[in-house]
């Protein structure tokens, strides 16, 4: 796969993020010089996608650490914790964010015996390691997931779970890229994914850029193509997976899962183990982010609804485990019973 862009990059002690709000019309980058700018970039959707948010948050901790002036480790770590609190508060649903900040805090404690200047440099290296691990993880997910796809597959995906949503390569799109390299993909159907249009703006752009055949459809067309027999399987990403296998993903995923179940179409979820939150027992316990109403009443910059109307804008919904055929992780494929098999995959040595 040829990928001519970098979603996230650390250069000269600054974090460069492709501005996903401006795609597909403009390929430009936001440069963050401190952790507050990182927090703003996450909150305002410059960067999105659970794994990408996690990598960016880790870099935010490293960037924040460089700006800390402290006399001892205790003072230094107190400021690290405050930085992490700011980053954690930006997007509540995607668990990868807090997973990354907790890892950076543990790394600090592990190296507390070192001079503070050395800890600062090592935090940069740890953030870089998280990025490299994420890309390697995605390629493993792609390898496991491609085995599930039939020859001459027509795949439906919802939202964006590609290189733009991760450190690189992608989770759901990682499976599609690997299958495409194997000659299995006939076409990918991309839901537009209202209201933020991640499918129309990002997935369609990314697949086209990487020479994968793609067909854009509106969200309410998915059932039509399933009924016609035009969809072999569904592959989506995840923002948080509960211990029982319930999956929080972009709003509209549940609807696609119900349609797939009705038409006996396999429904696969692709996610790294860092997206599985074994501390959250089930889907109802997952916090759902509510986004600004302007995303719903506007289409691009054009207002399409009355401005004084009551609006709801949940960013995610929860697909219950019974609608999921399998969860694809870097350690392998997890099937029902999900609660028992999720724990087994965590214990698996690779």
C-alpha cells in the first residue's frame, strides 16, 4: 500500500497533524508546540479515531514534559498528571486516549530515578514507540482480518478506521488494504457517516489515494445494497469495546449492524487490544460524547435546518455483542462467547 501522507509526526519537538477537518479539499497540517494545542486539536477533530487520539495524546504528554520546570521528580510528576488530566478530558468515549496517558505516567514512575532532563527525552522516545507499535499492530490486524474476507469481496465500512484514524495503515481499512494486496477486494462501499462525514470526506479520500476501488453511499442506502446482495461483509473500527464484547463506534454503526444481521451478512469489528476496556462491563456503561448541534443543523458551511430547533448529536452508539460476528485484534480473532474469549486473547502470548 502506498501512503503519501502522515497522520501524526514528531518533528523538531513539535507535533504535526494532518488537519482532517479540511480533507478532502485541502491537505494541510496543524503544528502543535505545546500540550494545550494538542488538547485543542483532539477536541476540535483536527485528529480523530481512537488509536490516532491515543498516539497524539502520548505525544502531548511528551511535549508538555519538555515545558516543565521542576526541581524534583515529585513536582515534575504532579505537573505531568495535570497535563494528562487536560488531555483525558478532551474526548470521553475513546479509551485509547486514557490508555496512552496512563502508559506515559507509568513510564515516568519507572524512570523516576533518572535526571529530569533524561526523563523528558525518554518520554519523547516512548511516544515514538507508541506510534511505531500502533502501525505494527494495525498490520497484524490486517493480516488476521484479511483471512476472514471471501474472494471477490464487496465490503461495507462505516466512518473512518484507516491510516487517518491511527498512527498509520488502519484497523478496519488495514484489513481492507491487506485483502486488496491479496487480490480479494472488488469494491469498498463507504457510508458517508453523517453528521461529520468521515466516510465521505476521509475514507473515500484515503481509499482513492491508495488505489482501492471505492463507492460512496449515503448512510440510509446501506440496507438497499444489502438486500440486493451487493455486500459480502461489513468491517468497522471501534472507539471502545466493553468486557462483554459490546462495541462503541461512530453513530450509525448500530444501525448497520442490525441491517447486516437481518441480511445474514458477517459484521466484523477491527481494533487493537488498547481499545478493549475490561474495566467497563458492558455497553451501557460506556460514556457517549455529545457533540455541538451545529454539526447537525449545518451541512458543511450551509445551514440546512431551522436554527432554533431541538437537536441531539451523540457522536457514538453501542452495538451489542450478539450482533458482532468477530472482533479482530493484533493477537487474533475473537468470537463469542466474547467475555471469556476477550480475556483469553489478553492472556495470549505472541
